[in-house]
């Protein structure tokens, strides 16, 4: 039978008190009233978490931004910002927690971030690890801000740190509607549509996504040629010059007017795909690009 670190500690304390003849009125701490997770599940923490595992680069960045980096005992294998993150032990990946590793790290709380996580899996992870597993996976800008606030409450972050983490985290939409195609993958061609965070970020900053799909889906390149966008958006670490050269060398995408005329928007994927405080930097970049393309 698995017990959380807190449960084992209290079992030992109860035993010691009994042997010492202390009063039986001593009771284990009851869960405090912490915010529910992004899926509406209770997060039963008796006190704010002091040892946290965060799986999801955006969640890891949020913990640091809230000034709680010293509480971070585990991360996913993709998280790499800020640089200090690489010193934290890997405790899972995009598929979920490494159960044995998580147990060994004795967390008070495990935060798992991702769009569309099955709640039955989260409940199973929680039962095996013996600590609350909080699921977050916002697909809107407002939802990301709310989840930053939840993490701040779970970790007892200071109001000042929370304010800084959410400063300029605007939800204002700019409706000059420059049509755009969002490239998530090229071979085969994949895009992001409705009910995705990047889709919401793009639509709030002056662009209109031409892909009328839900989630992340393959996209017929012939449909793209039939309904060409004014701009072509690529989340990539490469420069605009490198990206444009690759697109112009592509046998089909090179036919797009947006590619021919250089209307290609390149954004660091970490700034628009990671649900964390740096999302505001990605939004600022998109706002500037769309405003230029709209002639504003």
C-alpha cells in the first residue's frame, strides 16, 4: 500500500503520541480549501505544497516565475527554461509521470500539463504516487492566466510574484483579421484550429485562422492553395530567412502568394505553444506582426 510523504509522517507521529500516552484528540490535518485543478478535480493539500513535480514546460516556467523554484523537485524531459531547470531531476515526459521516480522524489503535489489529458489516467497516477495530481491544460489565454493563479495558490506564492507573472497578460482581441495559416508540421502538413491554445493566441492578436478544424489535424495542401492566406505562420527556432528559404524550396508551398512575397511570420515556439508566463511575449510579437501586415 502506498502512502504519501505526509501520510507516513503523520502515521509515525500518531504512533509516538500513543506510546507517550498523549491525548487521542490529536487529528491529522484536513485538506485545506485550495483551488480545483483545470479539470475541476479537487486538489487535496493539507498545506501549500513544498515539494512539487511539474510536468509540462509551461508549468515548470510558471513555478519559477512565481518564485517557487526551490520547491521544484521534478520536471519533464522537455522543460529547459529558465536554465536552472536543467539541474532538476526528470520525473516524466509528455506521456505522463514516471511513477517510480515520482514516488522516490516524495512530492506533495504533481502538476501535469497538457491539452486533453484523460482524467481516468490522472486518477490512476494519483493513486499510485500517493500525492495529489493536478491536471492543467488551458486552450485559451484567459485559461492560462487562471491556471497560473491556481499554481500560485497551491504553492503559496506571494501576491507580488503572482502579479509579476501575469503582468500584461492581456485578453484583448484585435480584429483587423489578417488571414493566416498556422503550420505545426510540414511533412505531412499539420495545423492548429479551434480549441487549441495557439489558435486562441493567434486569433486574439489580429489574425484570422483559415483552418476551420478542431484541435491539431493534418491539412490538405490543395485546400490551402485553393484558399490561400495573406500570411503564413511558423513556430520555429530558425530565423525568418532560413524558414522563408525552406518554404520557397518546397514544391507546393512555394506557390503560395504569402511565401512568394515574404509574408511569413516566424515566432519562437516556446512563446506561443507553452502555457506559461512567456505567452505574453509571444502575443506581443504576433500583435506587432499582424499590425504591420494590416497596415495599421
